[in-house]
């Protein structure tokens, strides 16, 4: 079985979670596997038109981001 672990912290605002998900201020992807990071980018592509807001880093760093 081939799998990867990805950290994807969410930055949802109270009372506006659906809007924050559909138009995120930023997307943080923490992955140590390049293929997993690319898969996560493709999953978020319909929701993030400005790719400057997608941050890809190692899993440990992603857990510390606020």
C-alpha cells in the first residue's frame, strides 16, 4: 500500500467557515512527498485562483504556521 501523510491546517473564521473554505486567504500544504504535495495543489486548484496564496512546506513547519 502506497500512501503519504500531509498536514493541511485550516484557517476558518467563526461564522464564516463556508466562505473561508470556498475563498481561502491562504492554503498551507505540509508534505514531505512531492507527489502528495502536487495532489493537494490539484485538489485546491478550483478554490484558489491566485497561486501565490498556496504555501508548500515540510509537514513540521506546516503544523507551526498560524
